C-alpha cells in the first residue's frame, strides 16, 4: 500500500484527544490486531462472559424494587391468590416485580435463565480447557482463576435463588444452615453469626442480598477481568493444523473481523436467553408461595448447578457417622455437603500441577491437545463427569423413582453403586476409544482416508481406494505429541549401574508408577510417514518404546 | 477497496467522509480480479486476505439489512407491548396472572426478535461482506532474558537493603507486630453479627400444659381428632399468641417446635418405645405417648427440612429432601437415609378439658444435628 489511509476527521479528533493524554497509538494498534483463533469451542467462554453481563444489567434492574427484608407482612397486593397470606417483605416485593412492574416478570426470568446459562457455559468452557490441556503452562494460574469463578458463581447463584424467600428457596437456605451446623466445634457459632440468631431469624435475606448484589459480584467481576486480561496477554491456545505452531497463534484479528462476530454472538446469546425467558417459565414463585419452615412439597428441585450436592446428600448414608466424647462427627453431612465441593474444586485446581509433576514437562504449551492424544487425562475427565453426572441424577432420584415406578430406596442403592462403578467403566471405555482413534489416525496418516470408492483388482479382489488426506489433515495428525515423563528417565540406572537416588524414595517410586500409568498406553507414531502405506516398526504400540 | 473509501491522504478535505454516512461505493462494481492476491485489499498482507466478491457482498448487505429491519420492528414491538397492558386497570392488566403471562410472552418475544435480528445481521455482515483471512501473531516468549532477570533482582535487593528493612530486624518485627491486631480487627468486628449459641438451640417454648394448634390455624386439638383424620397424622404448633407475628408465633419458634402428631394402634409399638427417652432417664418413649398418640419433631435431624410425609400403613415418616426415613412406631429411629439420629420426641397428655397438651420440652434439641447437641 503506497498511500497512507487516514481516519475521518471526527474520529481523528477523538483519537488525538486520547493519544495526547495517554500515548496509546501503538498499544492501541497492537490490541486491535490481536488474533483470535477460530473454533466453535472458543465461544464457550464468550457465552459465560455475555451472560455475566446480562446478569449485571438485569440484576441492577431488579434491585430497583426488590426489598431484602424479612419483616413479616400480610400480603395485600395485586396477585389475588395470595392476598391475606403472611409473608416476608422480600417475597411480597418479588410478587410486586412480577405483577405490578411491567416487564418485571420478564427481567426476573432473564436474570434466572442467564444464571443457569452462565453456570452451564462455565462448566462446558472448563471442560473444553481440561480436555485440550489448555490449563498447562503458562496458563495454570488462569485455570485456577477459572475454578474460583466457577465456585463463586455457584455460591452467587445459590444466594440469588434464596432472595425471593419462596418455599423452595427457603428450603435451600435451611439445607445450607443444616450443613453449616454439622461442622465440628464451630458449626453452631457460624450459623448463629450468619443468621443473626436461630434459623431463620430476621437477617439472613438482608445479608445474602448484600453478598449477592455487592460483594460476590465485585469479586467475580475482578476475577473475570483478570481472566480475560491474562488470556489477552498470553493469547489463546490453538488447535493443531497447517501453519499452526507453538510459536505463533493464527486466527482472525480483533478488528474488524472478531469484533463484529463477537458482537453478533453477544446478541445471539442474549436472544436465546430472552426467548427462553419469554416462553419457558422457571421459578414461578407465585405458585410456590412464601417460605414457612414447617411445610414442604415433595419433588422439589434446586437449580441445576446445585443438583450434584443435593444428590450427594441423598446418597451418603449415616453408617460412617461416629461420636467422640459424645460429640457427633457427622460424615453423612460433612462429606457430601462440604467434602464434595472441596473435592471438586480441589481436584480441578490441583490438576495442572499434578499432571506437570507426573510428566515433569516444564515447557510452555500453546498448542491444544486433541483429547485422544492424551488418553489418560481424557479418561480421567470423563470419569469425573460420570461421578458428577451420577450425583446430579441422584439429586432427582425421587422424580426418577416416580417416573420409572421403581422403589425410592432401590434408586438410592443403585446410585451408590454407580458412583463407584460408573467412573471406572467410563475411564476404561474412554481410554479405549482414545487409543482406537489414535490407531485410526495412524492408519489415515499412512494410507490416506477411505474414499468410499471400491475398486476391483486384476486378481478379482475388491479393495477400497484410499485417497491422500489434505495437507491440513496431515498437519493435524502429525502434531500428535509423544507423551513421556522425566520420571521414566530417572528410572534408568546410570552407566555405573547406580540407581538415581530420587527415584528410590517412596515419593519417587509413586511418581514413577503414576508416570508409567500416565504414559504406557499410547499408539506410537514413531517413524510413520504420511502416505507411505507402511511404517517402520509395527510393534511400536507401546510408550515404552520411546523411553530408550 | 480502500481506494473507494475517500479517506486517504490524497483526497481533498472537502471529500472527507463523516462517520456513519454511507460510502459512495455502492455503485462501483469491483468484481474481485483474478490477481486480487497481489493487490492490497485490507490492513493485512494481500496474501492473507480473501475478499468477498461484489455479488456476494451486495447480497450480504441486503440480507443483513433485512435482519436489521426485523430487529428494528422487534424493538418497536417491545416498546408497544410495554404499554399494551397497564399494571392495574379495569381491563386486562398484568396483575392478572394470565395477562401477566401474555405480557411476558409479548415483551420477551419481541425482545428476542430484536436481539436475534441484530445478531443475525452482524453475522451475515461478517460472513458476506468482510474479507476472510487469518493472520499469525507470535506468542510472547514468557520467561524474561537472564540479564533482565538478574538486573531486576539486583535492583530489588539493593533497594531493599537501602531501605534498611533487611538490616534492621527490630524495626521489621515491630512493624509486623503492629499490623497483626489490625488484621484481626475486622474479624472481631463481626462478633455482633449474632449471639453465641449457648443453650438457644436446646430449648423450645413447649412447656407442661401447653395446648397445641393445628398448623396454620388457631384450633386446639383433641385426641379424637386423630381418630378421624384420614392421614392419621396432624402437623401442630404450640398454642402461642405472640402479638407481633401474623401467625401468633415467630418463624424461629415454628422452625424448632413444629411437631407431627401420629396415632397408631397400641399393638404396633415396637421395642424401641420401651427404651428411656434420654440416657439415664426413667421415662420411656412409651410413657411420653398418650393413648396411641405420639408427638415427634417434624424437623429432620439431617439438615432440617420438614419430614412431612407419613405413610400410615408402615408408620414411616419420610423426609422429602434426602429421604431419611424414620419409624414412628419405634421411637422415630432412622431406618434409611442420611439422618444421624431419631426425631426428638415431645411428651404429651391431655388437660382437664380433654385437649392435647405438651408435658414438657423435647428429649433432645430439634432440627439439624450439631456438634454440641447431646451436651447440657
Ligand atoms: C454471577 C452473577 C449472578 C447470578 C448467578 C445470579 C443469580 C440469581 C438468581 C438465580 C436469582 C433468583 C431469581 C429468581 O427469583 O428467579 C437472583 C435474584 C436476584 N439477583 Fe442475581 N445473580 C447474579 C448477579 C446479580 C447482580 C450483579 C445483581 C445486582 C446488582 C443481582 C440482583 C439480584 C436481585 C435483586 C435478585 C432478587 C430479585 C428476584 O429474585 O426477583 N444479581 N440472582
Ligand atoms: S433434611 Fe431430611 S433427609 Fe436431609
């Protein structure tokens, strides 16, 4: 380009005004040129971001009328069916939003749907990052920020769900309080301090409100900003393909391509949430009625993201409870109520470091793994999903028992077994599938893909013609990393026959065993050349081959 | 295509375009020439950009505009729907649940159309008008160079030494000591968020001679009422009449003192009924019943849901939350599920006028089980 282009005058004026004060021309250009890889799975995080924005906006709207007060009033508002019923001001003001504020019902629905979708997109986004190994160095800290966002979002959602003070939401608060009470030594103190006295007291809604609209959103916002900022400076990972490397990220620049696509996607996300809110009603609190601590309806279902906790509370028996000096240790509440959360977030947060410890791989990774190429990680992930899924289903075992007419207790027993058997089966099956896919990849790399054309050889034999794969496919297939671990190298004795001392300690042995488990099953692509129709050693199915 | 933008330096000032006005390119047909690759078509290298053909761009513009018009109509529709149904009125108003539903669908539907239209239009724009290309941008080398690192650490340590913080331990330690109480202060300030538990959770307002109301009413209960009750079970509260509360009883008191009154044939009692109500007590669970009527706390000892489901034939009480199941014929012992302990029992009898009354407080604290529940 020989001519320099210049912005229209008005824009230039604004630009100069800013640049005179902040010296931003260079930084600005660099950021407008920021590259975003194109893949549908990178949009999952965007959904989370957009639904968070929607939550902020609709939440502020709700605060205009919502009264976070537990003062008991006798309802005398527009909704006839509940007139004369004693209820908290919180519940009455939510009815007001529903039946006296135009669009109030809609905004409540949007707020709630956005919360469900926010949590769901967080989960799926997180799974994408897990299965592609995007959490690896240098992105471990951003992974941890992500786990924190996920944990806080669950708490934020639970507190929001509690605010209207309707029957199910009050039950949620009660369960929360019951779980708190089970904490040894300090449980009753925590509960008294949080509730300002006994359950339900007169403070809890006010306090949850403060947490829900101020403290937690502020922390969430800070974490989300940090999260996006880190992605910005570290850049996205990218999937393997032609022209992709560890050195440079390939994709659409921020301006104009990505900006317009992302803008459009924001509107799509919002449209889906608005559509659901218009036509699929959730949390119709006017049908549930106000909270009273003495009544309940069966078949109550919490928001989906609380389901796994509800399920684990249902599954865990009281047989492991015990007493010390007459004080109970309530494993039946502590393990499912707090342990499940701790285990979930602890395991998620620790995994990048565990994996790094097993493999000893300290290199920075910008290329996303194809899940099949990390079979043990992928299988572990699927096993985790299975446990979560079983617990989640167990959270509606009463509904299941009714729908399928099986005894309620039987469902509990089935789930108790499934929670152990399920993940093992899932692990084995997933790993097999991964290895099968790896083998197929090797086939494709060697022979090209099956074209579907059948040919008859002069000998009369029929064969299917293999066609050469595209260069991109070859690049993807050849990108398969070799999974090894430094622990296995330590394994070897040195020339003088002296064993590596680190490898002899129990920790070293443990690590070596893990490393063996992590690397042993892998289809080796050693010596495979694209489209040669053969590879050098056919027996190289074992990772061990690579260790020499 | 930049040539047509009229905002290059060569153009005279008078020709400069104002943001937001349409370009005058619409009538200039620039079919992508075969050699487009060698020309510059955007801010990125020619080899990287693949402009869309003019034909495609034109069609794209039309489709995108259609979407935007639809969105515009949706937006107008939204505002109209807002005014269609007033909050309260003689005619259709959102105070009526049915109308409220319609209003919700109209507002939500039009909003959806508006949002979807914009999203779809923008997507069409990106797909059909913008050139398609991918560019590469290097990842930053993360670790700094060794010189940079050592220079940094030199500077940092020198400056720290200069400040004296490393060489003056007395000052350093006293400063840390000075911070400590301030760090604890915010926690101390939380002390008044609530009372210490003390005995609060161990007693309810049930007392000897106190009558009971059917839950949600102000009707006293007689033993015969249970004979006639189709469920063989009545949920009841102490007959309190606290002025401040619409029900005459606070939610706190409801939460801890609500009971299930259950009547069953006296032959159905199981052995557990003969055991003492508390360790070392000479009263048995059976002593605390009255003519086949037994009163248990309705609040589940697991995490506190009302254990409200009673099956008359099996005498089982089921908590719908996590399905703890208690045997009402056997001192409400846990027969299934996660609850730690039996439902507490309330001693009952009748007064002179034949009304059911409490004979004292529960044998154990009601509600979720907690650390010190078994201690006095
Ligand atoms: C990650 C962020 C958030 C999540 C997951 C979330 C979730 C929820 C949920 C599930 C409800 C119950 C809605 C219902 O009644 O159906 C709720 C209620 C509420 N939220 Fe949020 N919320 C978030 C952020 C916010 C913010 C930032 C504000 C205000 C600044 C806010 C204000 C409110 C208010 C006032 C209510 C009670 C009104 C009502 O229930 O109608 N929320 N929230
Ligand atoms: S609260 Fe009753 S079983 Fe959990």
